[in-house]
């Protein structure tokens, strides 16, 4: 197969779940013998945080524009006016403008590459690619990286219309498929979860709570973990907390977290460490993975921690997490709020046997998401879409 993986967002210098999935997807499909192109969109030069194989053809869509600019002064002015009064209309205006601006560029790109299938990273990427794919008679698959409720909330009318016409839409969790079927009853929806690395199980000895994630007030909410730990610090003087991740170049929320740590005089026990290239060593030192997110598409770091044998404390109300964590078996799902989070943490902090038992079950539960299983599903989906598209054209 000749596969074009596409996003209308940057992959340069960005650390995130989507960026990681796209790079891994490109690398794996190349490894399986397919001809892979990876298209992205940025004004900036630099390297991807998640490297791709040298034989994957990387394309910056803005290279097709003079000075890597497609936004005109008229576009910028109207966008900012709409942003002040109606963010939904602003979003719709932005996407439709991009689709028109990119159309001749994508026509040229698709004629040059002539892929068998285009896999779009986002709904707005699909809006931008749809007309060019339709004209070139190339099937378009749309990925999901958020839970269905949040995606539908942010999606514009044009996004919903295009999504309903895609050759297939991939969702991350069974619940997402149920929600999307109500909105798009005629769409080919396929549940393919993310890949989870298969780590060896190990007993965790340090009295350490960890959170591995991008630092973000919404939806990651690391401040809730600091608040919860402040209620437990006196009862558990040997325990510490480590946060691994950053704000992707920003510092506002990081500074808020630092102020909160100082407020509770936890400077020696709560640490912000930034990024790491050896996250497995972090998982192996820790005893509990604390995850106070409001919502997730899948929860890559959490599932990796579970694969390494860590029990999780998270919120019942968090989409995706509440399907991946089995309450009382692989971790604890608690009511939203600081007090409930503190109680859940306390239950595991004071019971090593319970932590280890849940961690072992968590490790076993992640075998469902082994890489070869998930990549096989993706490969089968693309082959099926291409075959049906070809049969439809011949008919």
C-alpha cells in the first residue's frame, strides 16, 4: 500500500499523544513494507520529538506556499473578530478558509504521491483534505484522538458533514463508537485502540506517586494531585510525588503548580521533572500512577504505567480512563474532587499487598493492546477500505 498520513498541525518540537501515535504509525507501516508519507503543517524548522524512519517521506504542507504562509491579512482580521464574539463561528470560518486555501496544494500533492489511502489525524484535517481526495478518488480515513463527546462538542458543522462521508472513522474506545453512531448512523465506524508497549512486570518498592503527562490545567489537572497529597503528607511522611512532563514550551501552569507546592511546603516531596527519554525507569521506581484528568481519548501514559505493573487512581467521570481502569481490580476510580482523590490514594498508599495485586492485574489487562494486535487491525482496515473503494469505482 501507498499510505499518506496527514495532519494540518505541527509535529516539530511537540510532545503529545497524537504526535507519538502518528510517528509510530508511520514507522510501523514502513516496517511492514508499505510506502509511507507523513504530511504536517508548520512555519517552524526543527526535528520531531518522536523521530520517524529516514525512508518515510516527510512533507511540510506549508512548503507549497510562498514564505510558508497561507493566511492573508483579511483572514486574520476576520478570524480575530469572530474569536471575540463567537468561537464556534470562528472555528468554522477557520476550517473552511483552510480547506479552500489548501485545495490546490493538496491537488498537486495527491497527484504527485497518488496514495492508495489517506489517513487523517483530525476531523479538521479531513475537512481540508476531503475535496481533493474526492476529486482524485482516494479513500479518506479519519482518526480520533479524543473521546467522542469532546470531539462532537468542538466539531463544526462542516466537520460533521465531512466525517459522515469518510470511508471510515476510527475511534479509540467502545463507548466512542456508541456515541458516534447516534450522530453518524451511516458512517463506517471502527474501534481500534492505541498501542500499549508490553513491559515486564516488576514489583514497585519506592513510596512514590507519579503522574506522567503534559502539564495542562485542562484537562490534565495536576494541581488536584498536589492538593490531594497535601492532605496526606503528614500521615505518610515517607511518600513523595513526581510529575514528568511539561507545557510544550509554556510555563504559566508550571508556575501555578510550583506556587501550590510552596503553599503547602512540599518542596522536598513534590517534584516537577519535565520530559524524560527513559519513562520506563520512572514506572519501575513508582508504586502508584495518579491520574486526575477530566477527560482523555485513551490515556497513553496511564496504560503504559499499567503495562509496567502500576495500579491507577483516577476519576470515575473521566472518559476512556473509566473503561481502561477496572475499579477495584486494576486500580481505583473515585468521585471527582480533591477529597475523593486523597481517599483513593490513601487506600493504596497504606496497603502494599493491594498495590501489588492490582498492579499485576493491570499488567495482564494491557496485553489486549499489544502492538502487533493493534497494527494488524490498522493494516486490515486500510486494506478493506481500499478494496471496497476500488470495487465501488469499478461497479
